[in-house]
């Protein structure tokens, strides 16, 4: 006898319904993609070590010289009429017209950084990457902790930097970070 397994129904939300959800739930994060609610577990410690290192270095770079923009940790970011996601980090250039700090969602950053986890790598490198570029991001960094490396994607192409390389960007003059230091 054959057994049939059916997938649970997909939760569908409008943009407004999504924005009325609680801002956080212990152990889970939510994103809205094509009207579907995507639920993710909280990240693993290795993921957060990389996020913390990149945040600290970008923030130090921003604060070293006035007018270098703003770096933000994960916030609700609108990347389409029915898509609100939470990139791990993003940098917004100085002089951009930005919404109130007390409101969400925000527009996609000029630079968006995603740190891949085994369960989200395909989603980050596929659906979300395409959405960031379509929403106007000039560059996306996809960091993979294992094996350690960074894939830098721009609308005009991409490059990969391995653990022995130096992370730089034309968007961030003078910013340098050894990829090997991402795990410090």
C-alpha cells in the first residue's frame, strides 16, 4: 500500500500583514518572499562570529572618516512589492534618503552581506541575491564560513576571494579585511 505525504499549507501574507507580525520570536526569524512566509531558525554561533567581525570592521571604517555612510545589522528590508527579507548586514552610502529609524521596512543597502548557513545557502545565493540586485544594491557579499570564502556579486559580474585573500570593495575606498580574519 502506498503512503501519500502532503506538504503543510504555505502561509500567505500581504506586505501589511507581514509588517504587523511581532518583530521577533525567540528561535525564529521570518521573511516574506512572493507573499509566502519563510521561517528560519536562529543562526549558529559560527555564523554570528562572522557577522560580528564584518560589522565591527565596517563600523570602524565608517566612523574613521565623516561621510562614509551607515552599517546596519539585520533589519526588515523591502526588495519587492511582496518581498521583505533580513540580510545579515548592509551598508548604506552617505547622503541616501532613508526612512525613520523607528520604522520598518528599509530599502536595500548599497552593499548587502549574507553569511551562508548550510540550511540557507541556496536561498541566500539564489532568491535573495537576485532580489537585492533588482532592488538597487550595487554589490552583494556572500560569505561561506566552511570552506571560508567570499563571493562578491555586482550587476556587471562577480569574483571569489578565498581564505588567503583580502576583502575590498570599490564602494568602500580604503576598506580592507583579510578573509581569514572573518573567523576571529
